[in-house]
């Protein structure tokens, strides 16, 4: 539930995905790797556990985003691109369980499909916080939040004990 609470807290304070950030907010020596964690939200990613939280909002440059996350996540495992996404050509930086999405060198979205980014709560435990997405063609899709502060996801099935298998926010390359 901590991820959901943090995601909603970030969602309430987050910028709209359409806004552009000038820089990543970062203190030069604040994130000891052993103590930091990445909290995913509707407006980007926040690194917590250091002397200060470090915000990496949507609208940050790819170079700044990757440089900020290297102390915690290391170098990306891969960098790919897809020119056929519905939103337009997109580039990706993939880490274990987490992919960052970029358009024209700007951080526009993220998707997660592994620990520690997915909530441990089941479909039943998330209850009304996870609103079913009507007529989804990609599975048991849901949304959390409202307005521009939305995190979307998938459950493994329609079973009440189904876990969350995927989460995403911002602009993504999902073929419906």
C-alpha cells in the first residue's frame, strides 16, 4: 500500500505530463545507493532515502534523468526505440523491472513490470483505489488517481487475489 500512497501523494503534487521541466532537482551528493529507493508517480520518479528527496519529473531531459538514476539503478540494461508508437516515435531506457520513455530526448513516461516497483496488494486489497478500465483490449486494466494524475496498470486476472503485473504513467507505447 506504501507504493499506492506514495503514487497518489506524488500524483497530487505532480506536474501535468504536458508540462516541461527545465532541470532535474538534485543535490550533488544526497543519494547513497544502499539507502535510496525510487518511488514512481503520476508525474515522474522521486528518489527517496537520501539527505533530500530527488525529483525526476516528466519533462526532464534524457541525459539528466539517466544521470540522476545511475547511482540507484546503474546504467540502463538496454536502450531501444520504436517509431510506430501511437503518440509518436519513442526511445526507451530499460532497467530491471522499469522502463523509462523519452520523446525527442525528453522524459515522458515510465512503465514497471517487476519488483520493487509493483504493489504487493491484490486486486481485492486495492479495492476502490483501482478503477477498472472499461473495454480494455490489453487485459485486466485499471487506473488510480484522476485528471492528469493517473497511474495505470494491469492485474494478472479478474480474480480477487490477482496481483498487479504492470504499472505505467505518462506517455507510453501501448498497442490497444
